[in-house]
C-alpha cells in the first residue's frame, strides 16, 4: 500500500487545485486514464482469449479473496472511523442511494413492465457503484491516501444495501411459500458472511474502533499483498467484461447507465451539498464515487437469482466504457479542490 500511495501522492488535490487549466487537465488525465488503460488491457486479454474464462474467474477470486480484503482490513484497522465524524456524510449518501434505487425501480416497472424482482435489479444497477474495483483506486489516485477514507466509509453501506437487495430478491423468489420471509433473512445474513470484501471491512472497522495495534508482521504482510489489489482488480474488471453477454434488454440497460452515470452523482451532489451541508472534500469524494459505473456485484446478483442477467451485463459494460468520458468530464467541470 505504501508504494501505491507514494506513486499517487503527486495527484493530491491541493496540488491540482493550484494548477492552471491546461496543467490541471493533464493532472486529471494522468490520474484517470491509467486506470482505464489497465481495464482496457484486461478487456483485450479477455477478448483475444489470452486469458481463458476460467483464468479470469481465478483472477477475480484472487482479487476479492486474497488481495483486496487484506488491503481494506489494514486500512480500516488503522483508522478509527468513529473519530472521523462524518456520519452525516454516510447518511446523506445512503439517502441519495435510496432515492435513485426507488426511482430506477419504479421507472423500470412503468416503462418495461418489470416484475418486482426485475424492478429490484433495475434499482440496484441504477445506484450501486463499482467501489472496490474503480472508485477506490480513482480516489486514491486523485487525493492520495486521504481519498481512501470516504471510499471505505461508503463500503460500509454495501452491507446495508446488499442486505436490502438480498431480502427483496429472496422475498420475490419465495413468493407466498411458508417461511419465505425468514428464509430471506437467513439468505441475506449468509451472503454477507461469505463476502470477503464486506467482512474484511467490518472486521477492520471493529479493530480500529477497539484501538488495537496492528502487529508489524501483519501490517507489512497485508500491505505487501494489498499493493496488488487495485491494479489486479482493474485488470480483472476488464477481462470479466470481455466475457459478458450484452445482447438483449437494451432499454433497461440504457436506463441503468443513464441513472448510474448522470442521475446518481447529480442527486448525491444536491443531497450532500445543499441538504446535509457536508465539507466540500467529502461532497466531491461522494460525487466521484457515485459517478463510477455499475458495480460488478449487480451481475453477480443477477446471475445468482437468474433475473435481468443480460441487462446487468450490458449495463456494466456500457457504463464502464462510457465512464472514462463522463468521469473525466466531471473532473474537468468540477475539478479537485483544496482542503
């Protein structure tokens, strides 16, 4: 992690805020384009079958089970989130997620006559950002180590959002069968316990709150393997997208992309800047997080439940490709500001 942070320090937002327009644009592009270049490299590796699909699955297992969890645990274990004092920021972001989720689900039901389960997936894809694979590396690239703090705080919301989506989908699948509600709760808890990203984040939060020291051996080991997390995650994202089906469900996928790349960051900005009144740095970090494309877990949920699979695939692929332009445009219009 230390090496990653050292490489990204030069993109600190105080530095970019002092730059004239042309140099500021160069700094933004230097922070954003390399991330998408790694995604593109992974996509080419998948499309040309240099990486077979089973190898891509193995790479994803490495990222989600062995690289990202140690990085996130180490980050949270050395951060007392209760001392950050930005829980109004977290609440404001969650409120914006709920609004976008509800609007996406309801509009999907009205326009495409979706059933309850499909509406749930439409809402999920409209508000769930690719936080671990893209938002975290992007915020670190833009703001240095400080950028990881809001990203990790927002990861904690994944626990709640995943729980809500899982229960809604389990209720839809259970229907009127006896015990369907309890089954949904059990499935939700089981899904959270099996998610290494969420569990490492939660355990790290608890460790940091307890104020326990992180042994040097653990700190260095987790830091060493954690350096592989962001670049491996971006490469795995590109390779995974290369194997996704994108035919069919054009309407729901297009609406998912519009909500995710444009409506979600706009709603987040209004809520945090004018309703919550959060600090400008936290507002911008949240808007960038919200502007990131549809998260890969939307496809994971869709495939697991057999609901809106092609819409989720097409939405993730299109949103990820377009986000190079939309995120860059956002940072040009709303450049990183000083602390």
